C-alpha cells in the first residue's frame, strides 16, 4: 500500500510538470513525421536519361542495361535532350554512348551531388551494356539468395524500432533524473528518513511512473503508425524491459550529482552512445564489436522482431530478460547509492 500510495502521488506530480509532456510531444512528432512525411515504401528506382549515337546497336545495349531493375532508363535523341531532361528532374542522371576511333565510349552526366557509390553503379550498368556488343560475351553471373522467404518491413515501419527505443525506452533516462533532482531541491528525498516510505519504494514509484508513460506513448505511437500489424504482447515486453533498464540507469547516474545541470554531460554522453546502435541497424554490413556490445544494438533488433509476421520469440525473450536483469542491477546499485547520499 505504501508503494502504491507513493506511485500515485508521483504520477500526479509528474503530470503537473512539463518534463513528462516532452515524451508525449515527441511521440506525436514521430507519428506526424512517419504518417505524413515518410512514404510507406520509398521508390528505390533511379532514373537514367540515355542517348545512344547512330551506328550503335542501341536495342542490345538497352536489353542488357534494363536487366538492372533498380534503374529506369529513358532513351533520348541527343545529348542536349539528356541535359534538358536532367534539368527538369534533379533526381536523375544521364549518359551518352558514342563511337570513337578505339571503339565505343561513354560519357556520364551527373547533377553534382552523387556519391562515389552512385557513380560506380552507373558505370557498371553502362559497361554491362557494352559487354553485350562483344562477340565472345556470355552471361556468367549467378545470384544466390541465402534466405528466400526473408521478411522485409516497409520503409515506414523500419523506422519504428529506433524511434521507440529513443522515445519510449530511453527518454525515461533523462526524465527520471529530472524528477529526482526536483525532489532533491524540494527536500523530498531527505524527508524520507522520517517517513514509513523506504528509499526502495521511492525509487520503485519513479520506475512505475516512467514505465506507465513509456508504455502509453509507445503503444499510442505504434497503433497510429502501423495499426495491428505488430505482436503487441512482444512489444509490451520489449518496451517494459528497455524502459526499466533506461529508468534504472537514469536513477543510478543521477545519484552522483545534485542538480540537472551538473548531470547533463553524463546523460548526454550516455544517450549519444546508445544512438550509435542505429548505425548498424540501418547498415547491417557495418557492425563492429564496439557497436554490437552496446545495449541499444540487440534492443533495436528485438524491437524489429515484434513487427515481423514470424518473429524470433526466443531472441525477444532472451533480450528482454537480459535488459530486465541489467535494469535490476542498476536499480539495486541506485538504492545503495541513495541510502548513502540522503543529505546530498
């Protein structure tokens, strides 16, 4: 009953301050961006305006180049038309294939913002067309897919794991610290020494407030963005485990400082370190050990699993269990710290 009373009191107090509304505002911003700005699935096709000079077998070149389904090719009558078409469509590139004294040559016309990868891709597409002109050319490329039935999330849903992690899971890391410092300034923590409420109950009530808010904002965001295309039991489990971990970590960090200003550096560094996991989430080919050992790395992929039709339940349960265990360690460490620093 003492814990419930403390939880309800903290819940009322938290909703009278502006800190807790940061999380709700961020949730609404996320929904607005994902629903009205991010397309359900972006078109990965690039446009290429192509001019092939007379005397060159343009049909054979086009047949070969169009095997690359990632490039939409439009054949134009002159180089000037290519340039004019590119001026009208700033997302497109252009190329001219001509006959020289040494054989066929090509000119790639770019907008100026293209990366080296885009340039190499365009060159490989053009060279593929040239090879078909060679009398000894034979198609030798074979493609092997390791996982034929691999599920793919829509581009919009693919953003959800990192947004849920930063807003619903780790936002509590900052907000709970702000509430602790507010209580320190008002003398609430020191007053616990003459009340029946223990330090453990006081900290558990903070965890409960953050958990309630994190689940609420996470579920609202998910319902508005993806509807029912998610396993909500798994989602609640991952949200609860990660929110508990983030809140416990925030309580532990706050125990070393006596004001929000002094703790900002440590909190900012922790949040930025957690954000590095998103690099490997969006670029799986880049996943060095230093990123894989970050808590945010497995958490992002656990969040991703809940949006799949065939989730890896064992991975979700294992990851959630590890975060609950790590959160419990940080929570107990925070309890010990606050018992020693009641006068701070």
